[in-house]
C-alpha cells in the first residue's frame, strides 16, 4: 500500500512537541521521534516497507514505543489518496435550529443594531411577521424536528413586543409533538430586557423559554449603544429586567459585544460585570462591519476572548464566543463545512419577517433560500488549500464575498490562524491533555 503524510503542524518545545493534524482535527502529545520521522517522510509517497526502514533509523532518544505504528494509528500517515480540498465544495447540511425574526420593530434605537441598521440606511420600513406567516412557517418547520430536538430562537428587533406571534408558533409545535410528528423543540428568546414585566415573565415560564438579555459591559457602553427611542439611557431598566428574570428562576443568559473603541480596559470591566450580574452563562459577540459582514478585529479579538474565557472559567461561568465552533470541531473531530455551521454541517437558519431564509445571522434577505436537500456552497480561496485552520473556520463567508467583492476576510483569517497557537499555549483553559503515554490523543 502506498502511504503519505497528512498535513500537520508542530507546536510546543522540541523536547515535548504537540502535533496538530489539520485533516483529522486531532492534537497529540508526541515524542521527538514522531516529529523526526514525519519530517523525514514529508512530501514523499512511500510503502509500509519503506516506513519500517525509516522508523528503524529514527527511533531512539529513550523512546520505547513503535513510532510508525503510532503515526498510522493517529491518522498522520495514511493511504496516499488525494486529500486536497476542492475550491468549490458543496456539502450536505443539517438544520438544527431556526432563528426567527418575529419583528424588526423595537423599543430601543441602537446605533449598531445588525438586524435593522441596513434597513434604516436604505430607508426601508421595519417589518413584523404576520400571523399567517407565523403559522405557515411553524408548520413547515415541523419536518425538521421529526428525529431530533430543533432549537427555536425568537429574535428581533424586540420579539417580546409580539407575544401573540410566539404563542401561536409554540401552539403549533406543541400540537405536532402531541401527534408525535416532531420532537418537542427547545425554545429561547433574545431580548433587550427593557420592558420586562410580570406578564412577560409568566409567559416565559409557561413555555419554559430560555431567555438571553443583551447588556453591555458597563453603564456608559450600554447607554451609548442601547438608547431608548427618545435617546434616553436604558441601563437601569435593563438591569432591573435582568434581575426580575433571575428572581423568577429563569436564569437568563447574557449577550454582550466588545464594540470597536472599547477594547482598552475591557477585561477589567468584564470582571466587574461578572461580579455585578453573576450570570451562569453568557455570549461574547463578534463585532462586524455592517455593510460587508467583515470582522472588525482578528488577532486582537482573539486575545481579548482568551482573557474573558479565563475569567469566566474561574467563576464557573459558561461562555459562548467565536472560539466555541473551533473548540467544538476539535472536541467532536468534525470538520466545519461552512462559516455558518456551528459543528460540521449543522446550521442555524435565520428567517426574516416575510419568511425568507438566510444562513447569515446579520443579513435578512433572500440571497440564500432554503432548499431541500440543503447544501452548503463554499467558495474556497486558493489560500484555504494550505491553511491549517480551514476546517475550524469553515471557509470564506459567501455573503461577505458578494457584499465586499473580496475573496477573504483577513481579520477572520487572522483570528482562526491564531487560534491553534493560542490553544496549545492555554490547554488548561480548554481541556487538559491526558498524562498517560498510552492515551496520547488530546481531543
């Protein structure tokens, strides 16, 4: 059998190297002999007989293992079939959730709202989903929950302005679940928390709806980015709303965004924020450029997230961020097949108030319509073919390419290419490597 070396990278010290395999998404604690043999075999096609001969020459340094068998078992040496990534790749996807924009109307006027900024700039009216569309959409979604629990996230605007829409959708799914046409879905809502009252709390508890509240890292940042319709500050009201949800036992999730210009001192503010609100879980959003969906920071955002993850971990707070899909890919050893995928080909589909579908969480248009079977079409750039982080990133965002006229979002590339060195340097923050040489695989 003809064999070849998979694409790999070496991190750590020469005495205690770590080997990352880009094709299998595995990270290994290695011995220098493993690295020596891989380097000798690089760019060769060889046979098992050749491999044993090379291995005999390189095994040593007080290592009593079988180097070539280790490398084969780890998937670093494999049959010499072409593994090159196609530039145009279509993969089957599975829908695991729907982010439903109930309305674009809101009781706040945030200058950087990614749901409505483009509409306001184009002077287009803000829309609300009609009850007819709600019913049609809810019934269409039933088929996706036949064999698995599908996540339903109500989004806006401010979705809690239209409880009747949410109530009608849930009623249809509950009836379908009773007829065993679908598994009971998981329900969540993202709110600005500005108008939480007893009626809303009762509604959320009735349906066991998980709640995410958008709050910024401190009072000044919040009042600048989350103003009322009349331009007034909202921090006090939103804080009170969050505490009311907590007091009702709903354990609200928090969403916050490190907006450009707020990086200085953000980590200290984040530490105070965690002490003030004491959440059990939170999401740190990634800032985007509204017109193109380009990331506004790469390596800087990565360093900030690392510090925030460390602080949250010390307090046993669960954090979701742009790091999460990368960690999930490695943890489950599933290649991320699209920049919109959460894991492998798992997709959370966005739905606008008129029932149009999109894979992007930031653009509610009909650029990508839902089709059955669903495919993910990724226009890989030439640079992706040799990038060791390509299956962590999922490739270029096609909507970014269409809107910007560019092939790659360099800030996004900087983030994902910087992730692997960060992971290796901070393994204790994410997941410890096994100490036993018999169980060498880290993830």
